[in-house]
C-alpha cells in the first residue's frame, strides 16, 4: 500500500540590530564602543561596602539606566578605583581589604560618576573559620562533593564526602579523622594531601581544582593553620541568599554580572558571589561563568540562572528578545479574547515576537476534540461546524465538547497515569476500582480540591474504595511523600530524601517532615488480593542512618498543629487543598495549560521550583487565581483557556516566531498519545480494536487495565505507571513507530475489513467496482477519508495523490491505499 510523505516546513527568521539612543552598542560583542557621551543614570550595588576581616571581598555590580528605563550592565566597562588606595585595592570589579579605615570607591563611565562609601574593619584579623559556612562552600564550588566525584554513593578513591555538602559533620570527619588523619598536615598546611591534591601538586584524578594565588587556597591554608576548627554551635547560621538583579533583558552577546549576598541569623551579610555555584537551564539562550557573569547567546528565549550557596538557592531570569529592546515594534499584537491573551500578548511584545494567524476552523475543531476528549470529530461534525455561520460558534462548540462523555474517559486515563493505577501492583480489582472512581470524578465534574482531599484521607477496603489503592501503589511513607508532592503540588522532593536538594530549598528534614503524615498507616491483607487501610495514629518520624527525629509538618512550614488528635492526613489535606497553598492551584493550572497548549508555563509541568520559573509568571498567577475563584471547577478553567485567542492561534509559525518554543506565539504541534492514536485509527477505518476480555467496541481511552497486551500501545509510549511523573509517557516520534504504521498488519486489516468504512461506502456505490468510479464519486470518497482522518477536506496535495492512485488501481484498492497514506500523514499523526 502507498504511504504519504510528511512535509517539513522550515521557516527562517531575520535578526534585527540597532544602536540605542543613550549609548553606542557593538552588535558583534557585549562591549560599549568609544562614545563621546553617555546619557543615563549609573547605579552601583551594594550602596555601601563593609570589608570585615582580611579575607573579605566585595563584588560590585554597575548598571547604566537610560532615560526610558532600559538597563545595561557596565560592570566590566566602567572604571573602578578607591579614593584612599592604602585602605583597599581593586581586582577587576572586586574590592579587597588592605588596611582599616573609611574611604569611598569611585565608579565612573562616560562622564558619569558614583561614589560608594567604603569601610574596612579588623583587616589585621583573618576571621575564625567555620567549617560548614566556609569550607563546605569551597568543596561545593570546586565540585569535590558532586555526584560524579567524592559525593557519589561509594565515594572516590577511598575518599567520600556527603553529596552537595548536606552533612558537614561527616565531611569534617572524612577530611580530618579518616585514614589516620593523613589528609591534613598541621605543621605544614601547604603540604597537606587535601591541598596538594586540589592544586595537582600530587596526582589527582579530578585534575587541578585550585590555584595557589586564589582566595579558596588561602582559606584552606588558614583553616589548617587555625587548627581545623569545626566551628562554634552558636555561630551565626546561613538563613538566606539575596541576588541581584532579579530579572534582566539582554541582547545577543550581552553580559550581566550577578551579585550574590549571604544573609546570616545575626543579621550580618557577606558577599558570596565568587563562592556560589551557578547553572543555566537554557545554555543556548544564556550561559553563566563561575564568577556569576552571564553572557547571552544568539538564540532568543528565556533562561533561569540558578545560584546555589550552601543549600540556599535563588534565581535570576534572563530574557533574550528576538527584536532588541528599545526598538519600535512593527509587529502585530495578539488579538484579545480574554485576560489570557492580554498576558500572553504582553510577553510576546516584551520578547519581540509576532503571533501567528488565527487557526482555520478545521484545524481548531480537530485540535479541540483531541486536546479535550482525545477523540476525532466525525465527518458529519466537521461539516456541521464548517457550515455554522454563527460568529460565536467556537465558544458554543467548546461547551458541546466539554459535555461529551469521552471527557471523563480521557481525563481519568491521564490521572490514572499520574496516580499509579497499575494493574501489576494493584491487581484487577484494585486497578478497576481506582480507575472507575477517577472517571466518576470527571463525569460529574467534581471540584479538583474535593477529590484530592478524598484521596489524601482515604481509608477502608481497597476493593470498594478506589482511592485506597494509591496507598498500595505507594506503600511506604517515603513513596507517598514523593508521589503526593509531585502529583498535587508539582514539587519534586525526592532528591531531599538523601541530601539537600541541589536546585531547591528542601532538606532531609523537609522530606521526612512530609513523609511523617503517612507514618502509622497500616495495610491489612484481605481475601481476593484486597487491602484494608487504617491509620493507627500519629507516630514520630526519624531520618534513617542518622536516626535524627524530625517534626512532621507540611512543606515550607516549621511546625504543624497537634497531630495526636486525629488522622494526621486530615491536617495535611487541610493545608494541601487550601486556597492559600502557593503550590496547589498553580500546579493544577499548569497541568491544564500543558495539556491544552502542549507546553507548561512551568516545564516540566510537575517541577515547580524557584529555580525553574514560569515563562509567564503573571499568566500562571492569573490562572491559579481563576482556579481558586471557580472553586477548582476544572471545566471552567479549561473553558477559559479554550476561548482565548492564544489557544486558537495557528500552529503555522511566521518569520518572527518560528524559533519560539516558550512564549506561545503559535500553537505547539504535538503527537497523538498512544491510546488516542489507536482510537483514531479505529475511528477513521470504522473498525473497533478488539481487546482481550473487553466488550466489543471498547476504546483505548476506556481501558482500566494498563497491562492489557498491546504492541501498538507499547511502542507508542503507554507509560508503566511506576512514577507520578508524566515523563513516563513518551511522546517523541521514533523510527519504530513509523515502521509500525507503514507495515503493521493490524492497521492493514482494519483498512481492508469488509465491515469497515471503505467497504461499506463502496458497497453503497452503484458503479461496477472493477472499473474506475466516476470522478465526482471518487472525490466524495476522498472527501470522506480526509474528513475522518485529518478533519478537513482534501487540499491539492491530497487530491493529486488520490487521482494518481485511482488511475492505477481498482476503486477498493485505490481507496485503501489512500486511507493508508492518510493514516501515515503528518496531519493525522499530530495535533496542530
């Protein structure tokens, strides 16, 4: 049989550069060229500098602000000096102490000058070193305690550190006490094995990590000289990390210095710019050096720069517009249907992006059906919609689709994936009951917070109460903490089970504090593979290995109410589903946006953390508030999104947005999920899939048994349901999928089935089927095949293919070949 060839459309964009009114900017680099004058304001951070001790230093950040409020980092282009050079010296853009006294630093560029008060105190004193606050950050900065080095589970070459320094006491013991203390030489700090390995004076598998003239080297040497102090227990604790700027717009090649300041429990602050770790979540947009200097790339988009210092994390958002900021926009704005469009439109304008055109009626209707109910529209429904002249027909059809019974089937399937409805773990009865219960929630459009609360507080017989089965799928407090957090809060806390989360604020105390709500659950086996779930009452939780007790508490809180008076999960449910919970509504809104638009405002959709910010924070905040105002009515929030112009925008990019994959300037094309695709093939051919043990006509979306044998569903990404992460469902096209569609006997048998769509249609045809059909009859058949597969009438491409096939073969063979071609086409396999 013939198969169609997918057409790949490649759109090219143009880059726009200009010179700004308040300075001259080199379009090939981030340097300011020689200019006779610079008009604007000069801002220096910090506004006051205090260097307290020999080893203290202060990074400066200098910003030039134009009259129209555009900001440019000029930290490395300005001249920095000290009025009294006997008190402090300048190294690049960093100030270091020389002797005690007060003076001021002078920062100047292009005729602008700022004086910053500078005070040096106790310069003769090298401050007492605290192992956790001073030495561990050095080990983290150098990568010594990373998972690929000495922080790995088994350590490296006999030397093991806690990963990311989450356990300073054990790290201290490993350095100072293990191996008979051979790593340290008090009489000669420079000859200590720890120092020699780091400087590569002695062979080191990790290579050279330190230079002898660096501040880190001096800190290690001084620590050994001071007698290897662990540090006082009542020493000030690190309680926060402030970074500046919070956000910046840069052009290609633009640079931005980050300023990081540690905040301690006694109110003191310290510059830790050079001691922090930096990472970019979008290296092609912006990369960051170890000194906190960001450089923007050629690709437009958003990047989040993560700053991590001793478990405290912060983020700087970098925006790289397609059109440089300050350039008058000639691009059209996004038409406004509702508030969603206003917020997306504002971001598009900020990024210099033009929205695509409105999607055609055919494209919109097929997209609507597949996104909301996972079902293709029939040919009659497509014709009815196209013939509808009502200007408000899209809103009306949105309502019709939301009321379809397939809605409950599709959304129950999605949440069954997230909530681990796995027959292999739950058995037939457990999986069936949990799936049935989920479908009931969507069938009656029960508010999201209400059914989540019922899951959190479930008790009883797993064969009668579906939600109890979650506690069988996740059968210990740790697994429940991971699952509940990721599924309902969008917080991936599993890293904190073993060590401090490297990209978030969560510690082991946070992880086990959440897991404590599930301590005391008892699972009593019953007959027929069922379980009776009861809670025997609150039991304290401890961190394994260290056996450290922790306070059972919700995430982000220091204490919890009295847990001994009721099932602790009731208190957890009160907090988790509260309208004041900062994660619950945002996670709910983000999941809905991801399902409908193809990309979450936070991506991945279940990884909502400070260091993975939303690409449109005002929009996410708005959608979350809408969910709260609608009392978590899922259909209400979906209806709001579907009626926006953003959702109804064409998937065809234009010259100004073809490389945008973050800001929704066009609809993002996505492949049909496995179950939806199999149902679509069955719908198009008119032949239902036969599932073992299921009634004839059962659709893939209705299956509760995720282990039902189906090679098709397996290769197209049916998830194993062993994790709440939606990444278990693969959506990327593969060669195996393409080959299966081209060669699969199951698809061929559906197309050629005597009870299928083509056979039935031709049977009603009066022509002699051994001869070619009349042209108008052929076109009616071609129209029908296109409507049931790609949701539109054939275009010139499809008409040419059909004419060629019908000219070479008998009508049935030609029709079957054409159906095969359409089932293998890009337009059929993807939602556009």
